C-alpha cells in the first residue's frame, strides 16, 4: 500500500513526469508569467511564425516572377493554327486585350483563342484603323466612310464631305478626322454615334497643313500638329482646341498653341491622364493640362531618329548607332520625360511596336521580344513570312504569317 501511494502521489514518478511535460510546454522564462502574459507571448510567437511563412512565400513568388519576366527563351511552340484565306488584304490591331481583324469587306473581334466575338460587314477600298482602349475607328483612306466601334461592336457611322486623310479616336469614342478638299483641308469632330460635333477649315498658309491629330481621354481637347513654310524654313505649329466651356470664347476654340521654327512634328499622341506628346524629328515635347495644355518639357535627341513607338505609359525612340558594335540604340522614356532605359540591338527590323508593355520588333523572318527593362527575352527566326506580331497574354503571342495565323508561346 505504501508503495502504491508513493507512485500515485504528486511527488512520485508519475507526478514528476507530468511536471516535466508541463515544464516543456511552457516557454522558457514564462514560469513566472500570469495567464494573460502567457497568452500575449503565445500570440507573438504565432504571429512571428506567420510572418516567416509569408516572407518565404513572397521570396518564392518574387523568384518565380523574376524568372518568368527576365527569362531568356530559345524556341517557339505553336499552340493553335488558323488558316486565313485572304491574308494579304486583312489587317490586325490590338483592342481591349483582344485583336480587331479588318479588311475591305468586314471587321471582327477575335480573342486569344481566335474565336470570333462579333462581326460587322461594310465596303471600303483602303481601310485603316485607330484604337484607343475599348474604342476603335475604321476609316476608308482617300474615301468618305468611317465606322466607329466599341468592344461590343458598331456604335456609329459617318460619311464625310471630302476624302479622309487620317482618323483618330479617343477613349470615349469621339473621332477627329483630317479631310482633304484639294485647296483646303478640314478637321471634323464626331461623336461616338457618328454625328458631326464640329468642323474646322484649315489653309496651307494659316495655320498650315495638318500632319496629325489626337483627342484627350475625356474628349474635351483636340491636339493638332500643322506644318507650314516660314522664311524658307519648315515650321510646325501645335494647337490645342477645347470643345468644352473653357474654349467657347476663344478664336476657333484654340486655348493654347506653340510654334517650332525649323522643326517637323509628324505625330502627336495623348498619353495617360492629361499628358500629351509631340513626336519631333529631333526628340519629344510633353504637355500638361486638362483644360489649357502647357508645354512642360522637351527632350532633345543627339542623333537622327529612325523609328518611334508610343502607348499611354511609354515613348520610345530608335537611332542608328553609328560607329558602335550594334546597329541600333533604343531610348525609352516615361510620361514625365524621364529616361527609363537605353539598350543597343542588332535586329534588322521592319516594324516595331509596344504590345501589352513589351517592345516587339520583327521583319519577314525574325521576331524579337524586349521586356520593360530593355532586356531581350527572345530573338529568333520562324517558318513562313511574317506579316504581323502581337503579345496577347502572358508568354502568349499572335503571329500572322503569309499562310495563316499562329498562337505561339516562347520556350
């Protein structure tokens, strides 16, 4: 009996073992803590473990992102093929993360799997498209017809009085069209349903011949670059027309304008927000202002510009790299005029574009993909004669060839 009482007593073997187990469960230094202090200590330890797990997951995700974004590829894998009957007259342009496919007879929206989402028929001789976000205009260059679309299909049509030279669309579906009547030119402004909002006649001597036009994202400002000869020098004039309340009391609604003597400005473009740019023969000029745009900064180029590319976030210039190891130099700027990166390359390209943040270069047999850091992700040849090239998803591209269309991925 005495031995049994000893084994079951708190000070016996079983009691000692229970005390040792309890001691192991209590964090070091916590023997003297009360209940609330121990709970606080346990919560801190659990939080620390969660933070460690999150840091590990973040490190893994960061490593995976670094690998996928900066990885260099060596090959091409065809995911899907579609034969195209009339590849010569059919053209392609990106729109709202999809592809707008258009020809003289029809236009359709296709997705990354080449499924047709909608289709509209028309008749044009020389259709050209301009896209902004979820809106597009297709105009019959040298003809008098234009069609306006959103991501669901046709929203409006217009027949112009004179042949169309160029048509541009805004993010809200408003369209500006340059028309040529022979002696004079017109710049017409249309709503998304095709109704005429305003028309402006221009002359070669005042303010000059319109080279390009674009519209602000809110549809209030129309930006036009004109070219004329003054004192034997080719001169450019960039004008901002305000079609809101601010511009109604100004002559021809011009709220601001800038003259550049001896400079050719063939292209203007609205970027994100209220920022716009004039692509000059010697660099770029940026403007800021929602109602009355003002010149903010000019970036001069020290070499002749051979190519440009632009989207709402980026402006790119390409120069001949005379005397250097590689044939071309690329300089890419943000919307504040700050240099993002410079890179040299040797690809003998015939086309260059920004596509979903990546820079794509290609000729009839080669494609080159450059990421947002200026790093070449892929450079190689493909079978067939290349007509067009787009990025349509994460490591997914649309390759238009002379014998059909391929959806490809880089490997």
